[in-house]
C-alpha cells in the first residue's frame, strides 16, 4: 500500500494526557504534543458505527498517516485534534507494508 502526498490533506495535532492534582481534586487535561502532521481523513459510515455499537451522537473517523515521529508513539490514551474538535482515540493499527503506515480510529462527541 502506498499513500500519495495529495491524499494526506488533513492536519492533525496529537494531544497527550496531563494529570493535575491541586490537593483538592484530580483532573486530566490534554495538551498538544509534537508537530502538526498530515493525515488522510476517512469518515466512517453510519452503518459501520451501528455495527460497532456507537449509538450516541458522534463523529467517527479514521486517520491514516506515516508511522514516524510522534505518530508512531500514539496510544489510545492520547487524543487528536482535527478541525477544532478533540477526538478520542479508539484504536491504532499498522497498515500497509511493514510498519510504514498507521490507521487511527477516533470518535468526537457532538
């Protein structure tokens, strides 16, 4: 599998969890980590959302990118920001030849 540069038209910023504890409460915030990267954005169909049990009002998408730099270190504990919305990462898997590309499945609540 090869992915042309023109297909990677979505700018994505990964967000890393940051734990805060001020003595009264504990909270987790998400802060940008690494540079903005270019990905291929694929919207998931409504039928596929139903099959996966996503019955809430949400936007589910797949993001395909090169497995380099920060993208190769992303886990489901991270989040990603795309077009101003924060997406919760559901899964990360290798696609293509060897570990050259990653496919990140993510959902944003509406």
